[in-house]
């Protein structure tokens, strides 16, 4: 008797195949809106503000506050967030260091590297670095 796969089993198999092709597929598919509150909470816990988080995001991506709110309300995934960013800051190469045990300048995947750049900037903000230093001014 032939075995019939359930929808859940088929979906699980499809996820495994996608993950095998790109180990970051799950991260890329996450909505930016689901992660943004965590960025803000991390910064606020250390005495920084949501406006400062937005400033860091704007510096990196070129999004205005209005555009950023739109992206968040539309629940755009990270892939779309960076693909539709008005412009990546030309000084992005100056962002160096370690986030989650990984050197951001050594990340091979270009999209994952942009996500790590953002993580690094928010991390620096939360650690109390001066905004001029964070924005590589």
C-alpha cells in the first residue's frame, strides 16, 4: 500500500529542501516587522530611544521614517526590506566586528551580511556608543 504524505509532511520536506539550498532562508523570510520591536526593546533597555534605532536604520538603508513605518505595517520580509531599500550607505564597509560570534565583514551571503550590519549597529547603540561613532561620521 502506497504511503500518502500529509500537507504538513510535504511542507516540512519543502522547508528542509529550501534550508539545504540556503541555510539563511528562514532568516530571509522573517518579516522585518517581527524583529523591529526587539531592536527597539534592546536599545530602550539600555536607555536609548526608538528614534535612535530609526536613525541607525535610516543611515544604513536610506529609509525615511515614513517609509520605515510603511515597511513595518506591510510586514515586509528581510529580503524585501533590503532589496527595496532606497540606498545602502556607501560607508557600510566601515562596519566591522563580531555579532553572534560571527565577524560581519566575513559573512559570505550579501543579504545576510546586510542583516548582520543592522544587528551590529543596533548592538553598538545598545552598548552606549556615541551616535557619531555608530554612524561612522
